[in-house]
C-alpha cells in the first residue's frame, strides 16, 4: 500500500473509525474516479453525432453524411489490433523468409509476365521500373488477394473514437468520405484493413486522394479491382516522392574490420559516393570493387554489423516514405531483384 494511504488508514483507526466504514470510503472514492473517467468519454453514438456535425461543417451535405454513417459500427477488433501490433523481435533473414518466400517470387514473376504490356505502359509514363510496381503490389496485398474486410468508415470512426490518435483517424475518415463522394467506389464495397488502408495498394484515404490515378479513363480511381489503376497509382506515388527510373535501389555489401559504424544510417547528410565508400574499404558482397560511379548512397544495417549490410540509393529513401521500416524496404527491393532475375 502507498505510504500516504497507510498513514491515512492508521489515523482513521485511531479515531475509532471501523474498517467497514473505511472500506466503504475507499469504494466510494474509487467509484467516483471511475465515473469521472467514464463521463469524460461520450457514448459511441454521441461521438458519431459529433462527427456528422463536423462533416457537415466541412461541406458535406446532411443527406450524404446520414448515408455514410447509416450503418456505422464500433469494431472492438480494430481497437484490439491497433493496441496489439506485434512486437516480437525478428531478424531480417526471418522477415525475408516470411515476406518473400519462393512461392511469392514465382507468383511475382508470373504476374509480371501476365501484365507486362500494361506494366510497360505505366512504367513508360511514370519512369518507374515495372518490377518495383509488382514488388510493392505483392508485399502490400499479396497481388490483390488480401485487402482487408473491415468497412473503412466504421474502422476509422472506431479508431478516432478510441482516442489515442484521434486527429489522425478523423483526418483519414473525412478523406474516406471524399472518396465516397467522388464516386470511386460504392459504400458496400468500401473495405480495407482494420486501420483503414485500402485496396490492392493499401493506400490510406489521404494517400488515395493525393496519389491514386484513373489510368484507363473510366472516371474512377479503382485501386480495389482495376489493375491499370492499381499499377499507375503505385507508380504515381513513387514518382511523386522522387523515384528515379534510371537507377535501382541499392546493393548488399561487405565492410572491413574496425569500420567506423558512425557513418551508417539513412540521414542524407551521411550519404557518400560509391568511390568514397570504396576508399573506406567497402566492397560488393562478393568482395569485388564497387562501381566507379558518382552515385550517392547511404549505408544501412537493418540488424547490426553482423547481419546484412547495404548501400542504398535515393530510390530506397523514396521507399522509406511509403513505409518507414527498413525491413519492408529491403523486402520490396529483394523481391524486385528476384523478379528481374526471373526466379
């Protein structure tokens, strides 16, 4: 028991206060705290009503707002998923084994060939190599097969109501309403992940509004079922964030003994040219010299100096804007390299 509580209890006993009265007092105090905490949070229905008012103030019609929220539900599963994201420590090798197994590589190569004509058209327009488009597609949704089954409006409303990141999820919710208002998808098919990531590219609603593309000109940006729009939207994101189709993503390397590890990291201030890295004793993974090309690169060690080590170029920095995980960036890049090899 806390010292202050113990002192208070002894004082009460000395005054002749019975234990039953003391217990009752503690119970009353606890009940008041619980009630106060509960009263601070509105009921879900009241919170939805406030969201509807806010949406109307943002320019959505009352009729449209009523329609959007007509079947909104609280999804405890979304809250649970948000609070219980995996924290298990894994290595890059184990991550790659699960994210880029041989069967996924085989499917990536198959889909790359199957959609080659369309992919080439998208690649030519946006200057993004087709293999990276397919690699992102495969990593995000297993080539469109895993898109999530949560109604997007309900998932985002739930997470906004839960409150830990209310501003973020309210912003995504109002963006999702804009997507519905623009008619890109019907509400009954407006599904995504528990966090509101949508379609085969798993865009959040704000990313959709910024980067999604109607590549085939049918009037809809359909990242749920239209490969043309899926591929072009992925490519448009990368191009908009600085992708350079003249270069690749990076390469695995080796470092000499007693290498200065302070030179590693994704800070652009630490980028050196390949000749400069070569002067520091860095080699290709097979031990041969790095190319004599005036190309800047960062050195990353996703695990530590005993794990895989990479020199990564500007395009890898672009992948980091898609997803801040270096494991994710390496897995996309590794799959793209496997697609290039055809196996």
